[in-house]
C-alpha cells in the first residue's frame, strides 16, 4: 500500500506539467517502462504487449494505476486542476480500488491485447486464457469518466472501495444511492481560488446486479458484455432512465449527457450502513432471466415473502 500511495503523489506532480498543453484532457500512460504521451489531437496505439508490473495513467483531471497482477484499478483520483466544473481543489482519491474478482485460471496467460491513448481518452483491453477485461477512462472533471467491462464465460463480481474521505449515502432528493464527501460547493465569487462544485458521484452499472452495499463499498455481479462505470458531478443526480441491458456498442454513449435537469445538491448526507442485497447466486439468476434492476428487486421481495411469514423490510432504492 505504501508504494501505491507514494506513486500517487508522484503522479500528481507529473500531471501538473500538463497545464500548458491542454485544459480538456491530456493523458499520458506508462506501460512497461515506456511513456506514451501523444501530441495534441493525436493518438498512440499498441497491441500484443506483456501485462506485467504497474501501468500508470496520468492526466490533468484524473490519475490512477492498474496492477496487472489483479487487473485491478487503484487510487483512481481527481487532481483538483483549475476548471469551472471541478469537484475538488486538491488531489482526492475517489476509489481506493476498483477490482474484478478473477480466479487464477481466469488471470492466466494475460497480456495487453491492445490499447489507445488520446488527449482525453484512454482504453486498454487485457486478454487472458479465460476472457477479456476492458478499461476505459476520460480525463475530465465531471460526467461519465470511467468504466470496466468483463467478457468471461460467467458473470464477474466487481468491488468498488471508495477513497478515505468519501462515503455512499441515499440522496434525499432522488432516493438513489450516490457517493460524496459531504462538502458544500463554493462559487467562484465566494472564493476565486478554491471554488468547486459539490463532489457527487454514482456507480453506473449496465447488465449488472448489486449484491452488496455499505457506506464504503459496493459489489456488483456483472454479466459478460456488461459493465460497471462511474459518473461524477451533476450528471450523477439526474432523474433519468436506468441503464439498459445493452451488451454491444453501448458503453459511453448510453449516458444521459445532461438531457435531464439535475436535482439540487443534497444537504443531509449520512453514510449507509451495511446492506446485504442478495447472494451472488441470486444475482446470476436475475441476469440469466435478463431481468432489469427493478424486476430483480421485485423477484427479491417475492423470494423474501416465500421464506418468511412476516412482510419483508423495505429496501433502500438503488
């Protein structure tokens, strides 16, 4: 853990050097000791590379690391780069880790199938003996900025662990689960230097079923071709439609993209307590029946009614 924290500080310093190059995003990636840093408007690609050691992703707005031992993402962070849409003013870890639970057999013979890095976009696909794992990220201060997608024979469990200062809570205006730090927004007129919007975000699942939730962690069973993403900023509080069951060519373009007015910033932020949603096996059954999150919750209640003589307790909304 120490080396990851130390590396995180180094990445933030390196990201500061991008100030003069672009404000809308400026990713560079270090893979196998080689730095891939495309010029403005260009892209760099690679394929069939060994997956060893750490992969560092360094941007203006976001920085993070992939540990190829697990194919997990660690210290996914916002830098606080000056921007009208920023949510923090100093480096802040959004997710300590975002990891797919893969067996030794699923991780065997792993390699980098291909990757591409552009100013504000990075995509990498790992191939193993068991399937593929795709990671996509945008170097931006808000919106749909990250997602992971697994393509294996069976559903894969993803675990999100929030950063030290963040927690999950039920949004009082939407009834949905968001994450944040409980710090109010500061306008530029209030503070010309330390202005920021309220830090709010949400998990963004597609063809996925939540199996566990508490104040710091969420776990999702994700079907092959599904994904687990992250949306931050005002888009995270929109009262729009839930994600579809699309599994092909439906990643970033399935976002609402600001077409629905956001709700007001929440005032009462209370960390969630432990909330066991249902077993992973139950989630797999929902996915096998192609049930939506709402339909799965209805079936969940039916199962409770069958196994208890008293009415099941009402569950918190997603």
